[in-house]
């Protein structure tokens, strides 16, 4: 069963999927306690119940936003 996070990434072109998956692995390695979530329709991570970082992609752009 895939998560909403996986569904978001699965809908992206392969190059963007790869870039955001790499960021996902880095975040999981640095903050293994972070929880995956969807926030503002973007895949995100929360730590201790607070937003930590969100990932996103558009046609020719990938980005992350931290708080």
C-alpha cells in the first residue's frame, strides 16, 4: 500500500522522482524520527508535531522548504 507521499512522487517525471527521493532519504537519515505527511498538497516531514521540511516539484523545477 502506498502512502500519499509515495503517490505524489509517483505522479512526477522520473528525473524529479529521483531528485525528491534523494532528498527524502537524506531527511530520513538526518532526522529518522521525522514523520512523513502531506501539507498544503505537498509531501512534507514533521518533527515533534511541527513542520520540518516540505518538498515539491513543478514542470521543470524541484524545491524544498524548511521552517
